[in-house]
C-alpha cells in the first residue's frame, strides 16, 4: 500500500512539473468567437460570390474580411503583437494591388485556412494586405480600413510574395 501511495504521489509530482514546464503554443483565434469586438468597416472587398485563390486554398470574402478586421483591431499599437503581426508591408517588389491602395501605408496580416484568425505561432504562407483610413495610425487611429489584396509565399521566389487572384 505504501509503495502504491508513493508511486501515485511521484506521478502527480512529475505531471505537475511537466505541465508547468512546457509553455502552451499560442492557438489561432476562432473567427466565430466574440464577433461583436471584431466588427470594423472594411471597404474594397471582392464580391461576395467570388473567392481569393492562392495555391492550394481559396478564401471567401468573409474569411478575408475577418482577418482584416482582426488586423485593424491590432493596428496601431506600441504593444508587441502575436508573431509581430500586423506589420507594415513595404511592397519592395511592387506587387500590383488595387490602385486605391497606391501611396498608402500597407499592413500585412496572416490569413489562415478555415475559420481561424491568427493569434500567434506559425503565420502560414498567406497574408491579407490592407490599409487603415488615417494618415498616422499611431496618433490618429480609426476603426475602418480597406482591402488591397492577398499574397502568398507559395509559388513565389524564396522570401518573396506572389499575388493571389480573385475568381468565381
């Protein structure tokens, strides 16, 4: 009996040490939870009957809109964000986004497959690009923004992006 009690106590001790020593990975945030805090006006979205098609996956207008809404909520801020997103996208390779996005400060935010929103960890290959309606988001933030496009690392040269197309 004493042996069993000692073994049981040792098991609980090891389990407590193991669970407290391993940090939990940052999970993706469900797109369907707390929608009321995600509502932001996003203009310039593709038509609702079309999809943004990247290699191996296609995104609905709703998925793209929710990712931009999350990106707007997290931008601007001086607080570190999960994985460093959203962040300014410099477009050094001059990807051709909608002309409404010309001369705007562009932001990129991970676009995940399914009904999840990025909340840290692996951002995957795809990013939604948007801008916020303001001249200086650090001092004059707004709750509204506009869609510019979706880009992916898949099929692009190493470390670069390629545009995803909008299709029926």
